[in-house]
C-alpha cells in the first residue's frame, strides 16, 4: 500500500472471560474465554471509508470500540499515525480522544434525555476545554447543527432529545461526533434503528460531512449499504477478518465461501430475481474457545482436510484483495 | 377465491393524549394459497391490523367499524369463546414479532407447542400432543430431540422456527407472520424465507407477511399492500408494483433500498424527506402530502380519492398518480 495509513492494527485481540459457577470451576481448570476479536490485523488509510460487515456476535462492535480504546485490548497494537495508542496512559490518551470519535447505533439510548441539544452537542467542546464562553459554545453548536441540517439552529438548541424524531436524533449524534473535527470516526450501525425511508438522509449527510473528518470505520450488518457507502469492505466472522477488498471487488469477485454466502443471502428488492438455496450449512459455532482451524470449516461446503487442521492467515491474492481461506491458495 | 376479506376496517386506540387512529379504513384480501405482503414503516398500524384479525388487540384498542370475512363467514361478531375454539389458531394463526420474547422461558419448547394443540382439542391425550409437537419441529427442520430443551437454549433462528411450528399446531389455513425475520442475520433470514416458501407449497397455506423490509416481501409474496399512516396507499401484484409503482410513497420506499448487485456505486442514497406522521394528529388531506414530491394544493385539503383501479391487479389511492394523468 502506497497511501499513508491513518490507523494500523496489528494482531489485535480481545478475550472476554466467561463467568462460571463455583462447582463447574472446580470440575475443570480450563479457562473459558469468548474470543470476540482474535489476532486481527489491518490498516485504515487516510481519507478512506472502511466498512466492517458481519453477522451479530462476530465481534464487529468490539473491534470498533477497541480502535478508539473505549475498551482495553487483551493483546496487540493499534497505531494512530505513528503512535501506538495501546501503550498510552489514560492521561496521555485524553489528548488523543478529540481525534477519534464514535457514533452509536441507537439514538434513543445514546443521548442523555435530561440534557438539551445545546449541552449534548457542546459536551465534547467542554470536556476538551475548547470554549471561551457560553456565547462561544452556542455559536459553535449552532454552526454544526446547521451543517447536519437542523435548521434554523435556534429552534433546536434548547429542545430535548424526546422532542425529536429518530432521524433528527441521529443527526445530533453525528454532530456530537464531528464537532471536534476528528481524524477518525467509528460509526457503529448508525442507521439500523431508523425507518427505511429516512436512513438515506443520514448516510448522505455523513458522506457530505466527510470534510470534517478524515476516515470512517463503518460497522454494519448490511452488505448492500456498505457496498455503496464504503471504499473498502472487511468481512468479519467469529472474531476474524475473512476477506477484505474494495467494495466493488468484494461484491463482484468474492473469493471466500462465507462472503459468497452473505451476498447470496442478501435480499434483493426485486420480485423477479428470487434466488434459490444458499451455499452454506449449519449455524455459527460458539465463540468460546474456538478450535484452532478455519472458523468457517463447519459451515463450509468446500472444506478440505487442511481446513480442519490449520487456521488460514489473511493474505494478499493480488491488487490489495485479502483473503483468509485455504481453498484459494491451492 | 378469497380466504380472507376485510372491508373498511377501523381500529382506534384510546390513549391519555387522545384517539390514535391506527387503522383507518382498510380493505384487504388474501387469495387462497397465495402470500400477501403488508409493508409500512414503524407506527403505520400494520401490526395492529395483523393482531385485529385474531382479535388480540390490547385492551385500549377498539374496533370502530368494519367487517372481516374468513372463507365467507363474518368472524367479528363471534364471541370470545367461539372465536377461540373455531378461528384463532384453528383457521388463522400468527408468528409473532420478536421470537426472543414470544415464548415462555420456563417451559420446554415441545410442551409449549403441545399446549397449543391441547387447548384447541381437549380430547387429545398429552402423549399424542407431544408426539405431534415433535413432528411439527421436524417439519420446520429442528431435530425433534431438541424439543425437550428450553427456549433460551435455542439460537435466534431456531426460536423463530419453533414459533412457526407453534403457528402450525392446529393446521390453520392462514398464517400471519409479523416481521418474521427482523433482528435475524441475513443468512438465517434467507433460510427462514426458504422454509416459509416450502411450507406454503407443501401444506397449501395462505400467508400474510407484515414487514418494514420490502426486500423480504419481494422474496416471499405474490401480492403487496403498501400501508401509510393507517391507510392503504397502493396494492397489487408484486411484480407490477415493483416494476411500476404508482403512489409516490411506494416509489420512494422501493428506491430507498440499495442493492448489492448494482453495477455502479451509488453516489447518493435516496430517502423520503421528513418523518412518518404521528397518528394522534395526522396531516389533513392526503397523509403523505408533507413528504410527497408531487403534492399540490388539493393534496393538502382533500383526502385522496377512494382506492382506484389501475389494472386488474393494481390499485392506488392518490390525487396525482405517477405516470398517469390526474
């Protein structure tokens, strides 16, 4: 990759311990962990929108939160430009926080109902000592509210979240994330709670306001949305990245059997193109201490002997198309 | 032949803030052996409509007017006991939204299905009911051995399958599926849609599928009704609706769905401006007019004309239908 990377992730890992009752901990000394994110490495380029697509429970939200250190990794490194942020103390980290922000999934839960829009959107400024006076805060907040199309801003600043629709609330969440002009924004399923007719509005807004930030990590379970919103897409399955390529490439030339199944399963809003059965079997295996082999092995229709013994690594098969699958290498 | 026919149905909720007209004059048909989709956004009244067909409305919900015929028989005048014995689950059953919470967590799955069977036929022995419930699990592709497990031991997809088995318990002719795949992952969703299609074929069922996701309905249904703010905006044969939507809301709704297959990356996402109206105080005139690109003065003043025929299998309620003079 010639372009400069904004974020570099190396062998990032997050294990959550499984709580067990006293009796079963006596019977077995083996420690149980949920392998939410397991030795994941990838780069997010400067000025790029990277999509992270996967089913529920695959670890995509955990990965997003790890990247901005909302939760601490078990092991591995995250470089923000040249700084390894996993090595920073909480105090040093605070200086980095304005550069990385997050938009949460549910605008009904993520906004404090007792705060006015002015306080909600102005909070990041206050925390980082970026305001001189109340008037200054009002001015800065009004400016960003107009950018997210909550106009005229005076009509909104003294209202409370419950007075707004879901789409308007999510625009507040976008304003909160972008008011500091961060370099990097994690958008965790920002439209999945919204009505289908209004979600395009939020997506367009995030696109238009890309000038206020540099790179997005866009987490979603919908491949169709990611395909249009993102420059590149990473497909995640059980804590591992299975395939990663430009969004055109991944949809037109998928290599991993899981990616293929995902594309086949995605419903198309066109009754004349109904599809038959998809090529996948079984259900997702438990993420608790998964065996050391391809995590997709039990569901793959093309599994070979090697797949049951060795865990495939993510390798470049040409043109920046990365795949973690034994089938392709042979 | 129509297995279900609904005429001018109105359902109002009495609330502290006033009367919510959740369903406000709906005509609806299900042809025998067909599947009919009902699409609409959250709060448009589609679940209320589904629940009313089984007389399962919350206590503050009132059926203001309207008639519901099942196989030509007016079923609303039946009293609660008659309705339970002869209609609910016997003829019409339902797959409820949110399979996670629709089952009782403290009973085994097979017992819950057996209970539905026994409730409708007291002469059935417990052992036979259990055997029958295991058979039903087999039909929906669950290992019958799993029947002795509790709902929390099932995955989301399995729970939804068990819900389908429960809906099949008394051999109904019509199944209402309320958001059957919402909150499930795409692969599980696809497998469930395949299952529903297969059951419809094998058991000669009629289906009514309620969903906000028209791409799911596109995969499952023969007919499609588009509901907006308590009323039907457009209905017809599904291919025709997708090919030439006539109501501006339908057109907007279909366009808002990006597809994976598109050759080019979209430069912009399409959306319908504004938000769905509050049914406590819906807009005057056509309820869609504040969001409609073609709205004129008449749309603000007068409700749209009665639902009118465009072709044999395509009807619309709009002052300014797309692609037509008017």
